[in-house]
C-alpha cells in the first residue's frame, strides 16, 4: 500500500498537495475538511485527479470549490478507485488554471478597491446552498455595512490588504458583495 499524507492547509497549500500526489503517481482519496467541518474529496488514480465530490456537486465544479480552501486539514488515504472519471482537466492544467484565475480575480479587485471605496451586500437572495466560506470570510461579510470601507474592515479584522483583496475577490465572484464608489 502507498504512503499516507496529512496536514494543515495553512502550512501546505492544496495545489501543492495535489501536485505532490500527481508527481508521485499515487492512488487514493484526498479528504479535505474546512475549519467549520465542511468536507470535500479528491480521488487520484496513478497521480491523475479523476473525481471530486463536494456535497452534491461532482467533477470539475466540485474540485474548483475544494481548491479554494486555504484553512482546515487534509488527509490522503491510499487505495484503488474504479468509478467513472468526472474530471476533464489534467492536474497540471487544473492547478495552472486555478492559480491564474485566483491571480486575475485578486488583481482585478485590487485595481478596484482602496480605502475610499465602499462595499455592500448584493441584493441577490438566490445564492446557492452549500457555499463554503472560511471563518475570516464570514467575519468580513458580517462587517459589511453602508458607509464602511474595505480599509476599515481590514483594520477591524487585523488582516492584510492582500488578504482583503482575496476575500473581496471571492465574495464578489460568488455574488455576495459588489463594489460601489462613494
């Protein structure tokens, strides 16, 4: 049987773990659990990502959700899998696309925000169930009120500007917030 791997996402990022599994041609399942107990699973055969499940979401969409998690734990358990593949991208392309998408989102948001901009909740109440946010993202979302700037929220939560940009990028992409100028 192969090697087990486990750890905390704050010390080893999920793209790095997936890359390690890929480069080592490992077979098995990678269980990822957020700090608030939400679980996702990535399945590998010969190091290739072949299946992902997150709640009732499967395949590329599930893997995309899981790959955004930055806090929590992961545990790789060696084993065989004989199900039908649901992933359409290679691990390399998947990781590259994921990284580029994050960088583009953050860069775009970074150009839009400063201490003089305000953000407010989107009026869309039809958000899908099961959206996973990290505790700091929920805290950020709860701080959003009329007239409060991103700089004020960043200061209140004692997070960096880069972390605020990442959070705003994710919340904007999910439709929870939109940026409005004064």
